[in-house]
C-alpha cells in the first residue's frame, strides 16, 4: 500500500478520535490479568489489566500500564511491589469484579499473600511476584515495570480478550463437539513427557473416552478426574475419522502443573518407540508431537486414521 493511500484511509494523529483509537487497540488479542498489591496497612488492592507485557528475560522484567485516573494509581505507583495474576479461562467473573467499583474487590476471592506482600489469586494460569523496577510516565497512563522475584505457571488455558469481549478458545472447542460416535482423548503433556495408560491387550494408549450427549467438555473433565485431576485442555491437536469403525477421534493437547498421574504413567517422548500402542495412528501422532514440542510450533491434523494433512496453527 502506498503512503498516499495510507493518508487517505488512516486517521491523522492530530484529529484522533479516542473512542476509535481504543477500538483499534482492541484489535490486538490479549490475555487478561489482575494486578495486585497491598497498602501499608495490609489492605489488598487490585485491578483488571490487559496491558500486561513481558519485557526482558535477563533480568526478568515485565510491565503493565495503569491509568492515572485510577483510584489505584497512587498506591501502585509508589508501593514498590506488585503481582501479575494471569487469569484462567474460567475466571471471567474475577475480571469483571476487578474492573468495577467496590470497597473490597477481594471479598469473595481466594488468595494468598506472597513473599513480597502481594495478593496471589488462587487457580490462575500463572502469577508473577514483583518488586517495582521503574515507573515511567506515559501520557494519561504510567508504565509500571516489575522485576520478577518469583513466578508460577499452572498451565491452565488462559482467558482471552479481543475487541472488548472475552473469549475462551479451549472451552469453546470442547463445547461445540457432540456425539454420536466421537472419542475424545487427552494428550496430557508435562515437560518432555506425556501421560500414557494401559489399554486392553496390555498395549499403551492415551486417556480416552467416548463422549455422551453432554459433549467433549464433560468427557474431558471425567478423563482429568480419572487420570490427572489438575490437568486442563489447551487446544485441539488432531481430528480424524476411522473409515473402518466410523468413529471420529479428537485429541486435545492438555497441560498439567505436576505429574500426579492418578492412573497411568508419564513416559518420556524419547521412549515412544519402545512402547507398543493399540493404535498405529497414535504412535505417529506422538512422534509429530515430539517434533513440534521441540520447535514449539504446533499443527492440527485433519484426516482419517491413515492419511491426513497437518495445518499449522500459527497461520
Ligand atoms: C479487560 C480489561 C482490561 C483493562 N485493562 C486496563 C489496563 O491495562 N490498565 C488500566 O489502568 N485499566 C485497565 N482496565 C480498567 C480497570 O480494570 C478499571 O477500570 C479500574 O480498575 C477502575 O477502577 P479503579 O479506579 O478502582 O482502579 C481494564 C478493564 C478491563 C475490563
């Protein structure tokens, strides 16, 4: 596009309409965080923010932008410490609570105080406990840069935010799938291992279940209860039809904060070849997963049990 065309269709900065600018910024998909701190007298404080960004790995730095009009601004810009809580898919209500006026946003919230005196909210996707590295004036906002002193990533799928609305990709993909004749399986991955279970005939397989009328969401929840209670689904990894049995197989890539394995065994991806699988398609899917997890670039497989295509998830 030429520069001339840009000037015709774009907005000139001197005449920017704030409402339209906000909408245009909203085209950038983000997660949702709750930024927390505590006042000198120990009162927990927090607000919802999607302006979070990672900044530096060494030293470990992150930032969040806070409106100067916020009632929280004086405390957050001077406290010297704060935490970022990255919300999980099921925590939309928390986002709303921490964006609305209230005397005590923490009233019905489970949380714990961190080593740096910041409230850490339970069951979030990840948290970062920070000391304040710098506060930088930036127009009607200030950038608060934090030095990460401690962090934890639970691996729960994160809550998304896009054009003023929330979205929950993992949940939606599970909700739209309903039987009949669909078998859902969970690739519960943890570092370089995956949870395998013994199936009939002493062969290995993934935690799997035929889904009922309640849909894939319920079936996945039951699989997690049975095999790895704190696992959660991230995205669909493979969809294929078995042209002989006429079943559709849908595999979800899932993560787990620990290796609990109530049933089954976490097996290193390097040892896949040493295991006999009840289904040849499964062995090739796990080999693909091993390769992709090294590159951190995943594709989605569509096809039948012997032939299919892998579509990259990033294009
Ligand atoms: C999804 C979402 C993202 C938000 N992101 C920010 C942000 O990055 N920075 C900010 O200052 N406020 C942000 N807000 C607004 C604040 O959460 C909220 O307006 C503010 O906490 C108002 O209350 P206060 O005056 O008590 O701080 C966001 C709100 C929502 C719903």
